């Protein structure tokens, strides 16, 4: 027993954060079981929309740098996880701030008011969260009303728990010690307290239990659920990851360049990126889940009459297939935000024959379910029949995270120009800035030429004795310009031309190989390429922002 100042800001912050951790676990568990919104992700997605582009670019670059420096795995999935962790930290910080404020209020108020005050603090945080979640959440399956109620109720509960903790921290412990003289009077602003440390340990323990149970159970449920279970309420299936009922095109077909005798060096990445390995980049922590029965492609703006198309109608048009290398403008030199797949869809030229555009339409503004948007010029569409609205990758309906039900393909442009989850196409009279352009990225976002060393295959030496050679291999890509030459040099010697494998299409990467006369020791391997128009790749080092990375890929190898 002792006397201490009333618990204030620091205590409030600590308890507020602890309780926010338990709240996070509860929200997560409920999101998995009943499909309520997971508020921390909604807050993060909202923040990523409203924060200035500079901050977002800085954040993305920092995350990507950390992932590559510490080799935390495939960049896009590691980045999503990092962002999800940040989102949860955001809620903990919010809990700390609100807890500090709450304790200060309790200090000033009568004990009979504490719980009401706590409730009000909780609701004051919960109300904006409720509105933000209602505006940005795309995955909750509970009704809007219930989702709103749920957020208010849980945040209110957090506030009442905060007040309860304050009561416990300030409650005098009854200690009767008969032989002692009466204690001296306690100053006004001091109270007798139970052992605060003990209370903190108890509360911390309880929080840990709730968190571990909630998060563990939630994760268990999430892992047992197919990726598209959210649509189960309609009894209709949207694709799971990947479809188990249909067969991938690549399982039963040879790649179009299968007869090329020039084989990739062992250790070169797969020429067709397996669906499970394809990078994923988008602005939400959870991809929007769309029900095919409710989805329509809406044509609006400068059209004679607004039109709607179902997915079945779009699929009924003659299908086109294209082997496509897609890269993110945030892909660093030698990075993994690049992949190649077989896309299937309908050429926009074909589709536009059935869309009566007004004469003054010059661009299509393409908007997505996640509020992403980009502009594509009608001139470009009229010139390039490969521009397509795609609904399948590798012969399977697009996975949810890759844009189900519909995405656009525009050759030679980075992914940021190519919306997934398309919902509306609006014909407009003038160009405007799309989602990432408004945040400071390149307006044109044309793919830079790039070449990468995937492997120096020390375990696959060819030749004997003095003729021993080390096969070196990798990729080169320059949008739809193709690749005319790849050169390798070792230890800053002469550039020597590598052999090129015929690419799967004009728009995919090119696999190359080069056999270097073996020399033991430490060596620096470098690669550069020339695009199909004869333009060499830019060797000067440039950061990914704002126009895509340039520079030479090099690897240091000990042979
Ligand atoms: N609706 C929507 N479309 C989008 C994005 C997005 O955030 N939302 N991201 C774009 C970016 S930046 C890239 S690199 C590609 C990535 O496509 P993938 O995730 O299928 O690889 O999608 C593009 N299309
Ligand atoms: Mo991107």
C-alpha cells in the first residue's frame, strides 16, 4: 500500500494500447467468423488514399527497400504483410492516444462519471472509424447497419474497459494494520492504490490471452476458408485461388516457343510465371470481392445511351489470348514485381463496335471497385487491337486478387495504367490524371527496358578441363518493343553478346543465356540490353519513382 499520483497520461497510453490490442484480436476474429469489417485495415486503406503522394511514395520505397535489404521474401506479399502490421500498429497508437486523453478526463471527473466518460471517449474514436469503414470497406459481408453498430459497440466497449482499468488503478486497497498509528492525511490529488504493477501484469496477461486466442482462432478460420468464401452468402462461387474445378491452360499446353532449341540456364525464372507466384500490387489491404451476379460493366459519359454488360456477355465476344509480361513501376532493377502470364479477354476494338460513343469522346476513364482509376486514349485503342478487357489468366477466371471479374491490358505500359476490378468505363472529352499520376508518378508510365541476371549456374558447368564454361542466364524486357540484343560483361571487361531465346510474344520478356569461360575466384557479372527499336537500356541509375527504375543489374559471385 502506498500513495502515488493519480494515473495520468502514461498510464492511460499504456492501458489504452493494451486494450486496443485485445480489440484488434476481437475485430479480427469476428471478421473471420461473421464477416464484419476489420477496422484497422479500413483505416489504413483510407489513410493511403488521403495522405499526400510524397508520403505514400516514401512509405512504399521504405518498405520495398527493407524487404529487399533483409531478403524478407517475395516483395509484393511481404509488402502487404508489412502494411497490415502497420495498420494494426496504427490502431494501437490510436488506442494509446485515446487512452491518455481518457485518463486525463477521468482525473478531472467524479468517479461516478468515469464509465460514461470512457464510453464517450470510445465512441468519439469509433464514430469516425465507423464512417471511414463504411466508405472504404469492400469485403465485409455483414449488413451496413450491423457493421456500423459493431464498430461503435466494440470501440465503446474499449472505452468502458479503459474506465474500468482506471477504477482499478485508483481503488484504495483495504489494509488493516492495527498496531500502526493512523496514516497521515493524503493530499487532495493523491489516492491510495493497489499495487499498480500487479494490476498491469494481470491486465497484460488477460490482453495477451485474448489476443492470442482471437488472432489464432481467426487465422485458423481464415486458413480453412477458400479465398472467395465471402460470396458464400449468395450460394454463388467466385474464383478461389486457384480454381480447383477448372484446369490451367499451361497444364495441358506447350508454350508457343517450346520448340526453340535455346534452353534457359537452370536457375532462370520460369518463362510463364505460375499463378501462385505472380506479384500482386494494389491499393487495398484486402482485394475487393465482387459477385458475378451483381457485377455489370457500366458504360457511361459520352455514349449515346448508357450501357451495361454482364460478364457472360463480355465472354461471348470472340476471345483473344496474349502472352503478357506485366511489371510494376515500383519494380527495382532485378526486382520481383514482374511476371508473365497468358491473358484472355476481348479486344476493346471489338467491344467498342457495340458501344455508341459520341464524336467528342477522346479518352476512356476506367474506374474500379476499389476506387482506383486510369485514363486510356481512344486513339491508342484504335491503333492497338491488343488492348483488351481480360477475364482470364492461364485459362482460368481471374483470381480475386488479380482483378476478378475484369481488368484491362495495355501493352508497353506499367501496371499502374491498367486497372483491375473494372466497374465503370466512362467516355470523356479530355485526359485527366489517374490514381497514381495524382500521387506524383509518371503520366505515360511506359515500360523501361531492363535486363536481369537470374543465375550464374556454378553447379551446371559445361565442357571439360580448360574448356569449362559457366552458364549465365536471365531475362530482358522492354514492353512491346521487344529485345534485339543482350550483352554480358564480367569484371568490367568487354561486353559480350548473349544468345536470345525466342520470346512467347512481342510483349513478353526474353530469356537469354551466355556461357562464360570458367575462372575460379570472385567475379562481377553485369548485363544490359537493347530494345527492338535499337534503343539501349538506360544505364544511369534512377529510382523507381516517378518513371520506373533504370540502371544495370549486377551480381557478385564466387566461383
Ligand atoms: N483497381 C486497381 N487496379 C490496379 C491496381 C490497384 O491498386 N487497383 N494496381 C495497379 C498496379 S500499380 C499494378 S503493378 C498492377 C498489378 O497487377 P497484379 O496485382 O495482378 O500483378 O495492377 C494495377 N491495377
Ligand atoms: Mo504497380
